[in-house]
């Protein structure tokens, strides 16, 4: 994990687990939603049978496009 400049996850539980296990990297771990929308929320897990995986893919695509510049800026700040 130390070799990654930025770690982006989909769910709060993922972020909490990584921050707990890799305390020294907490400043590099973000939810995709908090980067793009400035609001921390979970992105639906497409492996859940009640979730349409296309909706999840569309949401990820929207957030990456919306937050692209901020993602790059954050990654470069940890170089």
C-alpha cells in the first residue's frame, strides 16, 4: 500500500478498514464520492443481486469524470 499515491474506495466500510489497518496512509485514502461530490456516501456494490450493475458503472463513470482534476491533484500532492 505504501507505493500508492492515492487510494480510492467505493464504501465507507472499505475506507474505515484500510485506515485502521494502514494508519500511516490515512491521508491518502478517500471515498470516490467525497472527492467528486464533496459528500461521503457509499456507491452501491454491483455484486448485490438487488443492484443493477449498469447503474453502479454509470455512477462510477460520472464521479470519475466529475472529480478527475481533483483526483489528479490529490495524487500529485502525495508524490
